[in-house]
C-alpha cells in the first residue's frame, strides 16, 4: 500500500547530507573520500550537497573526462590542478565557495594521490572524491593511497527512516522515534501503517533510483526492473574489473549463492554451497572482493567479551546483501507472499528480515556480530555500545517471539537488557525491549546503552 507519496521531481533526502555539512564545517578538514557500492547515490548526494551549500561545483568524472585525467597525469600539485580546472571549465574556483568533486576517482590513481597534496598544501579547498569500486581498488597491492590525508564517509542504501521521509511519512517517522524512546505502544492505526510500509520496503529496498521509481510510478513492478539493472551492473563490474577470468567466475558464483546461504536454518556461510569441495582457500578472495565492493556485509561470530572485536571467530561468518530489496529480487521472492503476510513462508521471510536488520545496523555504524552457544543456541546479533555494554538482539519476522536461544544467552551472561525485533508493538517486559520491525533504524551505539 502506498501512502502520501512525494511528488515526481522532488529531491531525494538523505541522512548522509548532515555528515557532508559536518565535514564542510570542520576546522581541520581534509579532502573527503566517499565509499559505497554502485547505485547507492554517492554522485547524486555530492552534487546535491554542492548545489545547496556552495555557489559553484566543479564536477570531474574520470571515466569520461580524459582531458582532466591527462592534466592530472602530468602534474598533481594542487596549484597546477586548480589553474587547469579553471581553464577547462572556464570559471574561477573560489576556495570558499567552490566544491571540487572527483567522481570515479579509482580510474585515475594520480587523482587519488593528489588528495594528499590538497591536504598538505591546499587544505583551504573543498575537495571530495568518490568511486563505485574504490574499496576494491585501494586493497590492491600496487595501489597508492593517501594514508592519513583524507576523511572518510561510507554511503549506504537508503535506510527505512529515509524511505519514510521520501514517501511523505515524516510525521509517522517522528511518532516512531518518540515511542522508541518512551517504550510506549504506538496507536494501533500507526503501528499497522508502519508495518505496511515496512513490508513495502522489503520489496523496494533502499537503492535511491529504485525508491524514486517506486514513488513516481506507484509500481512495484517498475521498481523491480530497476533492481534487476543494478544486479546486472554488479555482475558486469565483476567481469569488467576483475582481471583474472577464473577469479571473476568465483566472485559471480559466490554472489549467486547468497540467497541459498541465507535460506538455511543455519545461516553460517558454507563454501560447499557455492561448489562441491569449496573452501576458504578457493573462495576467500571472492568474498573479500564482494565485501570491499560494498555489495555484501559480513557478520562475524563472536564470543562474549569487551571489546567484541578481540573475541571474533573470523572463520565463522554470515554474508548479507547490502540492500534487502536486491536480496528479494535476487531470490525471486514473490511480492504477494510478502504483502500477504498470512501466506508467508517463515524461513524465507526470516531471511529477508534478518538481512534488513543487518543493513539497518551497519548503516548506523554498529558492527555486525552474532553468537552461537551450545545446544544450537544462537542470537542473531550482538551489539556493543559506545561505553562497552554488550546487548543481545534477536530477530523475529512475525509476532511469534518465544526463543530458547535468547533465554539461554540471558541466563549465561545476564546482560543489562535484551532487544527483540518483531512485528509486535513497542514495550519493555522481563528486561526485554520490544522494538517493532519498522523501528530498527532507531538503534545506535549511544541509545543501546540506556
């Protein structure tokens, strides 16, 4: 069901805009480097930032602009670059009012290196670099990277709160935040509406162009077509940018296995599901490629201790897609099964729900870990707050919330409290905070300590 959709042509609002504003206002600002998978909206976001907060923007796409690429190949001193950019674009670059945006910067390693010299010699200029496969390129052994000379920002698909804003549901968003803080139940009409929109989000996901098409056309089918093109672009990137054809095939096989991996009761990644006889030595690099490209997120098994990072068991992990809508599409999951919740297969909808939660957590800078104990006990996510509190988080795709695993965890470790995600309303009972599926975006390192 669609509610109060934004008008065609409206700007897409992104939470990351505030991060860009904060960067602009920093006293010791460095050039900014944006990470993120293809199609998460990096280019749109930076251009919109430039249009809103600067008098002018110099936009250079290194995939298409050979003139500027050749200039930087000749000399990477900031003065030389600035003077030649002014000539090429026939406009004066004002250090206080012009944003310089180097897009697809991984296509020109000298451009990336130039950020070091902008930091050291011309920090008064506002310079942003971005690239779709930047994480892949900078992890190559022969790639020069300006260590310590840049600020970083990772752009993710749109979170559910951004989805609410852009579909004209800002008042509902405010109410969700209020009830999350108070632990009081939402009015039933609001709760039902928020759940309906959440199930829409499971289909649409958070890729900006997909969301925009959904808004403009009021059509899931049109949105799904956009998702298919994004998935194809990911696969094209794998074959295009992976020099070794055999390695590209391993990456594609790993990518295609994700729905199969997550559909199991035991979602631990299993190499044998990619290919009989598969192992970490065969497919480990393929997984790293997908992680570095921002296409998948890794959730690592951990023992319980502070900090969690020191207790991770790196050989046991799960892989989640970077966007739940893309996972729905890749799984060929029928829309009507999601929208008609009574007909839902619990295992399959559980896969989508868990992926949605994983994405929501990582967008809010929460590390992804899970816990597995004896007797098949497993808690979906283990969170660590800013002050070190460790909070277990269990995910349920419906209102059936009984869980032996969470109870076992609580008996073993006596946490400050536990969090349960489900279709039930807000509440706090038996030291368990009930968070509805649509409110996962509220969780962050600060408020899980409360």
